[in-house]
C-alpha cells in the first residue's frame, strides 16, 4: 500500500537524507559520520526568483504574516536595549540593573510553546499578539522599577509562544526547494524589527515631554493589524492533515498526548541537543547586539545620530546575510553553512569591537551579516529536525529554552564591562559620565560563543530536504496507527494531491498498481 511504502521510506538509513534513522545508529558510527556528512551536497544553485515564484498566494500570505509577527516581536524586545540610559534615569538605577529587563524577557520566553500544536497555528497566534498589545502599553505606563520588571517578565511569557508558531505558519506549507531561501527571509524579520526599533526610537524617544514612553505606546499598535491579517487566513494544510489524523484515530486529545510520549521517548537526545544549539545561537545574537548601542554611546562617545546610523547599517547587513546564507544552505547544507559563516564572524570580531571611529559602520555591517547569516539557516533547520507532531512546540521551546540559558548575556557583559573603567566623560557643565571598556568584553565573549556554535553544529545531525507531511512521519504512525494515517493519505489521494505535498507542488498520487510496478 502507498502508506506502507512511505512509512518504509521514512526509515531510510542514509544519515544525510531527510529520513535518517538516528535511533538505529551506534554512537561510534554517528561520530564517524560527522565529517563525512558535512561535505556540501553541492546541489545545483536554483534561480532564487524561480524559487520565489513557486509559492502561491496563500503561501506568500502565510509567510508575510509570520514575518511581520516575528519583526514586531523583535521591535518590542529591542525597545529596552535602545532606551537603557533613559530607563536608568527614570527609575534611579544603574544600566546593569535596567538590563535585567532584557534578561527577564529572555528567561520567561521559555514558558509555553505547545498550544499551537494542539489548537492550531491561528488562535494561539492571535492570543499572543493580544498580550503584546496589553503588556507593551503597560510597560509605557510603568512608574516604578518593580512595575517595569514585572511587565517585562510577563511580556516574555507572551513572546514565548510566537517564534515556533510564526516559523511553522511561514514554512510548513512552503515548497521544499524554496525552504532555505524563505527561511533566511523569515529570520530577517528579527533584524528588520531591530532596524524599525532603532529608527522609531530616534524619532520618538526624548522628542516629547513623555521621554521614552511613546516608543512603547507605539509598539502596541501594529499587532492590531497583524491580528486582523491572521484572522483572514486559514490553518496551514500541514496542521489540518495532522488534526485529521488525530480525529481519524478516534480521540483527538489522547492521540495528541500519545504523540508527545512517542516524541519524547524517541527524540529526547535530539531535543536536548536543539536546546544547547539554540543557547549558542541566542548567546551569539544577544551577545553581539544588546549592549552594542551602549558601547557605541558610552565607550566610543558616538552621538545619537551616529548610533542610529551604525545600527541601521548593521541591521541591513543582518537582513542581507540571513537571506543569502539561508538560500546558500539549500546548496551547501545546513551545518556547513552555519560553520563557515561562524568562522568568518569570529574573524571580524576585532574590528567590530575595537574600531573607535565611524569606520566601525563597515565592521558592523559584515559582523551582523555573519551573525544573522547563521541565524538564517535556523528556522528551516529546526523545522527539519523536529518531530512532526510537535514541530511548533520543539522549534519554539528549543528556541525559548536557548533564550533562557542565554538570558543573562547583556547583564553578564555589562557587569564584567564595568570592571574595566575608562576615563570619565566630562560635559561642558562639568557633569561626569562613567565610561567602560565594553568592546573588550563583547569581543572575548563572542569569540567563545562562535567556537561553541561551530562545535555544536559539527556534532549535530541534519535532515536537509525532510518532508513535513503526515505520510512520512513515523511518530504519527506509532501514535495514531497506520489506519488513521492511511485515511488522511487516501483522502488527499481522492483530492488528487500527494499527502506529503501542499499547494504549489501537488503531484498526483500513483495507484497501487503503479507502485507495485
């Protein structure tokens, strides 16, 4: 039968293929294949414009709503990074104490990412954005330091469920050949959000009698439009098929829980690996970005305009790098692309942190090209490695637990940086401003992070080209049973579509006679 053939294919023994059965591979064999599987497959470089043309209208809308949500997630997060001095003055605290507002967001983002696997991509997405609105407004009205920390902690909870949901929404139904490029484009919502936060911070912070607050009030507005956008779209085809399998098994909730047990039993080592990998990536991102505006302003005495220009250029580099490296990973492989661009990023750390003139703008562009270039591979790499039934949960939770591990990045850098004081800045009115050598700390910190990411990427698995449909999900067979999966396969067969392919790349399912032949 068709689903028997597809199930057998899902247990293919090739460690580089989409169906690699890592559970059956001995530790020695796995270690021996880490270098051989790193060899780039050197797939023929497809025309990127033809890849983009493969997406139909609905797939583009799914991508755009995921991109905009991820962008505004980043915007809201970086509002604190860009207003550290103003917040410190408002609440009578040191800069290091204010960075706890960043740390708490990262720590509490690890709470909750499972709703989208049980209840769909749509309504958990809407609820998260509603919470964004409430909590960003609340932050703008904070009067005390404790209120500020409480709002940011709750904000972290709201942000926790978004990443996996946005990635699944944008990529689940995406044609396989276009995944690397679309993954890179999706991830750059993070850099795009940072760029927008930088621009709006320059226009809204300290330009009215309300000081820093207008930036937070404004941040609560766009999620209204994102919610309306998502309400106009249906569930993804991939999730609908999984829901149909659960329904066909007789009990939706019990099947969902059974899938969780199967996933944890079979993939717990993989889940632990993904958390460790995402810890490295989050250290890379936050370690290179969160304290950078403060370094430019405090250590190198850049003006507000110079800081803004440097940050905008850096984020343009990030957006370019994520898209280019994400596309390249479809040609050279996910792990190879991550390792290669991380080596380049490590080599650029010195000019990124020790150039005190405005020439640092060039270093910022290329350093963030590398950082977000590596990140551009991550959405699709996580999606391909994750158990299908808990894809949103695994992608979101590994990302958020990685955030939890790396949550103290800015506080660590700020605290250590204050052990390296520089000559204070004395204003025309005789006011002294303490200065610190943050650049030295960022450079050493990031050097260790790049080395860690390279080692983890080398040691980890890869499933380039992994199929997302239920017909190739062995966990779904184990949890729901062959008959339930077969019912969905046959339903899509009756519709004339391959059960593992979605809009834009549908193929007629062959008959049993054709398969036997």
